C-alpha cells in the first residue's frame, strides 16, 4: 500500500517544524518515491494539485508527525542480545535477583548459559560474588551491570572463560579474594576484552543476526528510523554485514557507527586499531554506503560515577580513596585522536567525570577541527568552563537524558556531595553556550524509547518510577520540549553528518517519520504513543 508511485498525501497532522511543539493543523505533507515532495499549507495551490491528482490520502487524525528519531548513542548487537536476556531492572536486593534467575532457568532448560542484564551495584550493596549465584545451577551465569561497565559471573562462567589463569587486562579489574582467586566481578576493560569476545565466539551467527533483527523491530516500534552504534567492533560488524546480506543488501534503518578503540597493549596497538577504522571508513562512507557508515572512532576515556570509576577532578565524597585516574590518560589519547583527526574521522570520546571531560575537550581542541564535528559522550559531570567550551569548539554534546532519571541517581548526593551534584547533567548550559545537542539512549544500558527519554530530558523527572516522589535532578538544566525533540532528530542527524537527508520534515528529505499521539507538552510525553513509523516512505510499524 505504501509504495504507490503517485505518492501519498498526509493531511490533518501536526507536523513538527523544529521550533514549535504544536505546529498548525492546516499543513499537508506529500511523500513520493521515498522522499518528502511537499510540506506546507493544505490550502495552497500545490497541495490542491496533489489532492486533485487522485493521490492516495491518509488522514492523520490530528496526531503529531515527528521526524523519525535517530538514537545518537546506542549499542546495536548488545541491544538485540539484551532483548532475550533476563532483565533484573527494578530488583531491590539479592533475593529478588536470585528469584528472577531461577525462574528463567526453570523456564529455559535448554539454554546453554543464562545471560542477565540490568543489575546495579546498589542492588547488592556493592557486592558481586560468584558464591552468591553458585547454588542456582551448573550453567554459566553472566550478569551485566546496567551501565555495561562490569559483569558479575558465577563459577561456571569464570571457568569457561578461564579467568582464573588470567592477569588483569590493561584498564580492567578482575576482583579477587585475599588469596588472589577471581571472585566473580569483572570490571571496565575486562568486559570489552574478556567477556564480550568470549560470548561473541560462542554465540552462533544466526543468533546474532536474529538479535539484530529484533533490535530493529524494537526500534521501529518506538519511532526510530536511524541510530549511531557507539562501540562497533569486529564481532558486531561481522554480524551487521551478515544481517544486511540476509536482508537482501538493504537495511530498514539508517545506521552509522563509531569504531571502538581499546587501550590495548601499547601505542602501536592503539594506532593499528585506528588504522582499521580508517580502512573501513574508506569503504563504508556517505558516498559508497549512505545507510551503513563508519564515522570514526570511539574511546572510553573513563568509567561511571556509580562504580567510582569516572575520572573526577576532586575525590569521591563517599569513597575518598577511590582512584581518580581515567582509563585513558592524556598521553594515551593524544596520538590516537591526532591520527584519527588527520584521517578526517570523527572522534567520540566517552567522558563522564569532570576530569575526563576536561581531558577530552583539551585533546579535541588540540587536534580537531570544528567542521569534523567531534563529540563528547555522556558529559555527566562538567565544570562550568568546560560546559562553555563545547559550543566554542564545535563539539557535539552527546547526551542521554535517561541516565539523568532521578530514580537511578539516589546514590549521587552521597557519591559526589551535595554541592558537586548540582553540576550533574548540565544539558541546558551546553545548549545555551552554543553546543549542538544529540540525544541518545545508550541502550541497552537504558531503555531505548525516545519519548520517555525526552520526558526525562524536558522535565528531569523520573520515567522509571513515576510515583516514587524523587525530586527532579537539577531542574534548571532541563531542555525545552521542542529543543529536546530537535536534539533527538535533527541534532542527532547533524552529529553524524546526515542532516541534509534526515532529521527534519522538509522537501527533499527522506520520508522517515513517526505518527505520535501526544498532547504536545513535556509532561504528556510519558503517556504519548507512537502509532506509526515510516522509513523512506514505507510504513515499517503500525500499532
Ligand atoms: Zn554507550
């Protein structure tokens, strides 16, 4: 139905124009050959000509029409795989965690291993030992922390990965007991270097392809037509290519990716990884592969605040002896960023703590050009001076409002102290000083649905636990609702050099959009519902 060559005339919708949240109702849009052929007054001569041409019509019932959302920061294969993991989100303690795992194990007797997600250190008071899981059965159990910066394993999982025989990898910690034996928790680089490669090796390709297919379906159902994978590696890339092949060479999603550079064994190793991303970018760029692109590199400069692994300028208030060092020192960052910039690649630097943000901006200032659209990911704690520099240097602020949900930040006032916590998630300040905002979800570390994400971004209230009565997190940093929608569409498109094709509803743009039942206000975003999603003029989701 949706591929009529005459096109389709959409009437009676509220088309988002970038600045108002409730655009006028007397607007029509014509979609033809996968692109927007007309958008403007329903009463114009041009609209009348379309109407009289016998074109197919769709009445939009007064719903909002937003550009297809582009998730500015996500993890494609992991999201797909997480869709079949045991979700521990919302567990209050170890007993609830064990109960959920036990139930899943009983219901899935043929699964070779039990993969879980959504655990937070605070649920188990910071403890994560194999012995807390070992009586649940003989199968390996892997529990991803919500932030994906650590994995808690039972003894069979430690055994199958041969962790006991391993030294700590660079940038990673294997938690050990007093006799040096691995206890179950693997943190930071261990996740990237030990767990993911192992699971990538043992999971069959058809399972990975099925996971990618499930991820795209889940994205269509929430109004997304594009995303940026923020830690692409050989394993995921191989699966994405196999998936594209299985789909007949085209994808129903506009995908761009940053290649993840690991600390590795030294500078030569790191530069070789950059070399690999340069090579891939030559094949998968705007000209040769517009909907599956490698944009540049990703570097995970520090950890996360909850695990006290984010690099801060001043000690953690609750853990004054925790190390403040970043995973990537300035000395490590310099040569890698320099090489990427010289090759014209985009750099995306994960920086959560204020010290990591400061280092990241410094290195981009030193080697990058504003027109290369470099970006800093997360920006959870920033000094006022650094919040200002983003815009001045043309650095995109890649933000994930879902991470600022008050329900998951209850430990922060203790971790950071009551004064410093006032600097958390200074989104509005980034924008006020001229930075382009690109909103993402960082799924599967957080839910991928954009409307809920935008709710948190524009109210700073909880989308997870709406009735819990948490105070909004630094409410003065909230975004305007139209500003938030723009950051999740046009801003995210800009961040990956795609704003001329997608991200706004204008003539000549790809017809990627979603139909949303919504009041048009920030407070209404939680109840808002995506009714339809269209990709390149074709309906890919309907309620
Ligand atoms: Zn991420």
